[in-house]
C-alpha cells in the first residue's frame, strides 16, 4: 500500500496560517496540465529547457521525444531532470516543480498505456502507436521517459504557499 510522499510546508515562503497542500491537489493539477517545461543537463553542463506535453500515470509523468532531440540525448547521458508546469499569474494558480531521474521505458504494456493516455488527453493532436520499444507517429519514432519525482514542490498563489513533497 502506497502511503504517499512526506509533506512539508515551508513557512518562510507561505502566508501565515496556511497549510501544506495535499499531494492529491498536485496530482490533479499534473493530470490536467496541457503544457510542461523540462530542464535537462547538456554534456558540457549547461542547462537545456524546452516545452513539451506529458501525461501523468502511476505517480509519474511520461514524455515522448525523438531520439535525436536534445532532451533525449541529454537524458541518455545524465538522467536528472526538472519538470515544471503551472500558470504565469502572480496572484492565482498553482505552480509545480518535479525533480528526479528519468527512466527510459521500453515495455509494451507501459508504452500502450502512455500512447492511449496521450491520444485521449491531447485529442489526437499527438497521435501515437506502439512500435518495438518506442512510440511511433507520422514523424517517426519517439522514446518514452518516465519522470518519477524524488522531490516535488508546489507554489500556491492564493494564498501563497510553498509545499515540498519528498518520495
């Protein structure tokens, strides 16, 4: 039985009398988010940041990327990532940051679930089928990475709240 992450409120960045956010609030936002930003590390140590789509399944985000894209090459060399989503409003919404190590996914059952979730969530905009250890689409093949967080941060803005979840 999964008990969920350890939850802490960082009062330094939270309004008085606020409480830590429930992890279920964060997962609902992750499931609903249409756009994410991934930060990876280039071989020379510089950061690479790019927008992308993702689906939230089984306590992890799943992304698909072409094998020749920078993020795929970066994750192959250094699996550390930060994945962010939220809104760009100062006084409303919830921003989320996930940090951890990416894992390349090759098993057919997981790939089928990721393809189905992507096709449903993005209403066919990103239409995937399952190939041999990859997803396929009209542009070619896509590697799938599982981004399970070691640590996640939630930044609520109505009221201001800074929650940390540790897995």
